C-alpha cells in the first residue's frame, strides 16, 4: 500500500493531539494533588468512613487471669521448693496465710483469742474442728504435710464452761540421764538414770495411746484459760542435755516422732538439737553450779546477773519461752531475773501437774526415776 505525504501529515497531527491531551490530564491531576496536600497541612479534613470486612474485624482481648490468692502470692515469692502456704479458716479467724516448710515441724501456728470463747486448736477438716478430734489436731509437734504446696487448717472452738469442765491437768515429764544397763548405774545419781529399754516402752505408750503433745505457747495459753487442751496431753522434757540423752534417748524420740524439750546448759553444750523432734530451751548458761550458800547460783545472784545469764543462753539457743531452774532452786529474785530476761515460763522440780491458773514461773513436774516402767508411767499420767 502506497502512503501519500498528506496521509502521513494527518497521522502525525493526530499523534501530537493525543500527546497534548495526555499532558493536560496529567497536569490537572498533579495540581489537584498539590491542593489536597496543602489543605491537609492547614486544616485536617475528615477522612472517609471505612468499613472492615467481618473477617478483618479485631478480635476481643484475651480474658485477664484471676488475681493471685494470698497463699499463691506467698508461694510465688518463695524460692524453697518445699515451701507450703498454710491458710486458716473458721468462724472468727482473720489470720493471714503463713509459709511453712514441708517435712519439718510447724513453726508459726497462730493461737487466736476471742472474748467469751476458748480456742481449741487447728484441724485438717471442718468435721474434726467441730468434733474437737484430739487425734487429728495439728500443732507444732507435727510435721508439715501439704497438697500442691498448700494446706488449710480449720479452727476449733469451745466455751469457757466446757474448758473448765474438762479439768485437764497436764503432766510435764522430767528425765535426766539414761543407761543401757537394766540393773541401773552404781552412782549416787542412780535415781536420775532411766533404763533406755524402759524409756523406749514409755515413748511407745505415749505414741500408741495418742497423747496430745502441747507446745510451750499452747501450755501458756492453756494456763490463761484461753486454750482448750484435752486431758490426754503430756509434755516431755529432759534436763542437762547429758551425752546419754543425746546418744541413747534422742533417737527414740525421733523414731516415735514425739516433741521433746531438752533443757540445755549452754556453757557446757552449744551443739544444735540432735533431731527435728527435740527443741532446746534454757537450763541457764552458767547458773547450773553451786553458789556461796551451797545452792544453785539462781538463788545466790541478783536479778540483773541472772537476767544477763539467761539472755546469753537465749542467744545461743535462739529461743526463750521457758527455762528450767538448775537443781529446781528458785526464789523471788530468781523469778525477777527470769522476767527481766523476757522468759514467760519456768519449770521447777516440784511434783504436780499444770492446770488453768498455774503459776507460769513455777511449773511442776512428774519426775521419772530409775526403775519406772511403761506401766508405771501409765499409772502416773493416765
């Protein structure tokens, strides 16, 4: 096909017009964009309403977790894997949970006091608390046991009249030295010795007969009439922390898991307790020897000197609560020394039992002498 010069000119003219049209459209678009940008910089223009497809709608925020309980907060802050949060329940109970250590004895169980009522201890179930089941009662003589690192203890209560009617008379057993010889020792202190075979039988009887073993703070509250103790209760003590006690008797206590107090002369012994069921308390630091008049130093020194000695003993032992008078010797000056040192109770060697209203600085004992059998103990304490 032959293209004429005129045809070529017409085609070139059409292409030029097309290019000028495109340029014009581009110029108008650029000007409109500039105007929009300028306007947006001065006065914000409301944007168009945008719709979001259902599939693009924001999801609801995840539900927040429930706040931690007081027990959970204690456990969250505890580094010991054996830590157990023990909480307390029952009418009139407002005590916060406390951390205990599983497998050790309870250290810090509260003893609530409410006007017109008598606290009757802690129990594992509501039913036990209502029935005051002595065999189930939990105190500082027991090992901590938990489920998922937590445990709830339930409060038991009784009335002052019921507490008085119980008429509990709590024996404090007093042991001294021990021997493996059934015939006893041939010394002037023969009566102080207990044959370890008899001791084993006596401890077995206490365990198998389900005696309740009060702690010293419980005994103090009982004396005040603020705590109920069952008649079937006993406190076990040893004087002097003699090597025969540590070597022969303490293992028996551990075997039967019986809370026992060893009264230690800290100038003679500073070793820790031989096992978890022996708690060590003061038999003074250096008062267990004769003074000027031949009696113990507790009745030969002034109150300030006695208090200083007891303070030193308490620092070594890490506890006060109760002291045993050396040789059982005491007078008003000795008692004043005990009070000044901050001890609440003192144990004598006078025979008797602890009752509501007993003098806390003159606690009596049931002395265990050589030759006493388990049957003799049963006759003595029920």
